[in-house]
C-alpha cells in the first residue's frame, strides 16, 4: 500500500492581501505529476482544505478541480476537515460521491474505518476530523473528557480497531513536542496539546495542522507532512514536500519526502538599498518571488518600497534593520506585542492588574472563552 500524505491546503488563503490561488493551482499540478509517476493507491488530506469555514466561490472551484483530477486518476482520496474548515461543508455529498472519494462526516461519536485492500490484506483508515473536548464530550456524557488528550483518547477508544491489522489514523490536532511557526493557530498554555501516547494502536498517524514537515519525537510513523506551499515568512526556511508512505506487512512502514518546487518561492532579501538594486547582485535570481525586504541603511530611503518593486514586483513586506530600529525600545515592544496572541496579552493584563498570575482554572476558562469568541467571528 502506497499513499500520499498531504494537509493544510488552505485553498483561498491571502497573504499580505495577495491571493495565492494561482500558486495553489500550480503546486496541485505538481502533485498530479507526482501521482502519475509514483502511482499511489491513495491520497490522504489531513484537514484545512480551505482557509475559511465559508470559502469564496473561486476556492471551492479550485478544490472541485483538484478532486476531479484525483478522481480521473482512479486513486482513493481520504479527506478530513481541519480547524479552518466547516465539517458540514467538507462532508457535503459524502453519501453519494464516488466510492473512491471518502469524506469524513462531522464527528458524531463514531469513526468507521475506510478499508482499502492490497496484496498483504487490508489497510484500515480512520478519518477523525478536528475535534475539541467539548465536541467529544457531548457524545460520551458518562466519560470525563477535560483535555484534548482525553478527547482523542476517548474518540480512539470508540473506534473498532483490529490490533492485528494495519491501521492508519488521519487527524488534525496539535501533538505535544511539535515545532510551530507564527502562521498556525495554536492554543497557548498547552491546553490544546495531545500526547502522542494515544496513537499507540496505529501503524501510521497522518497529521495535519502544523505547516512545517516533521516527525513527532523522531518517530516517522507519527508525522506532520506540512503545507504544500509557504504561507508565511516564518516558513521561509522550510522545504515543502509530499510525504510518501509505503506499508507492507504489519509493522513494515517506510516514509519518504518528495520536494515540491513552487511557482514563486517565499524568501528574505537583506542589504542596503544600493546593494539590493545593484544589477550584479540580483541578476539571475528569481526576482518575482514573494519577498520580505530588509534594508540595512541607517537613513530611511524615500519611496523605498515602490522603487524596489520596479525590480522585485512581489515584495510583500519591507522593514529596516539598523542602529535606530535595534535600539528603539518602542520598536522592540511593538514587535513583541505583534507576536503574541490575544489570550497571551489578556493573561499579561490580568497579572499587571491583580499582581498575580491566573490560576490554572482561570487560564483554561479564558482559553475556552477566547476560542468561543473566535469561532463566533468566523
């Protein structure tokens, strides 16, 4: 059994007010090329199909084309919803679509296996959409589900898993120990963490949620494949890829990555204005990449952004790094505040006003309240 592990497509995302739909169409074509050359049996997409629960029409059209191209290649497609998705929208049509397209329904207390056969027997795929403790708790009133770890453990406990068979879990959660970047929505204070011990019944865990490809605790069987494209300047050092999983008999699992080359890379350029505009320094480079320009001039350059864009049309951000910015306390404070989440700022405010930190109970209540407010805004 060979399958591709993808996640966090974020179709329709805008970065610095730039639409990345053309970049997404391009990278999907690269994925199709890999499918044609690798011939996987299945493609797994571990959540965050869209960037918003109510995606724009053009994003829906892109995903429709994506699914149609996969259908034409006669591979099994297994899809779950992520925290950016509406579970109901992702599951729409799941009861009457082609038998090779498997869409996870909104969580209802049970997860039935999708069984795909190969020469070694059957691989059971369990499609668990993004869930919170409150999501699971409503179906199991008699069981305590206070944390995310308890929620996932409870959901897994109610799956009919054959321990002697080959089992794959597709999930969209934050697992303790994973490395994050600023483009991801992660609950602070560890409240949203899931301990990897809950995944013991599975031969491979196809995770979504985090944008950087990584194994959990060095175990390639519990893996985030990462996004197919860079969606933030915090991701510029990441190599985007498709994760290829191959399973033979029980216990024999191999994992490898195939790099994806984007239409436009996302990177940083740094130097004085004269250095960045000196033809010898940029000649032969991809000047149309999505760029974060950092000027090291001691004095501000008039109309620097507009002038640089005559050479680099896709500069999305411009900053200065010089004596003034490094020594400016207000600059440093502003940067620190910008990097903090709303709940972190609220906890700091509480501490300043009350002369003490929040209790654990207050922290968990506040985190839950902020999540509820954010969901309402969406």
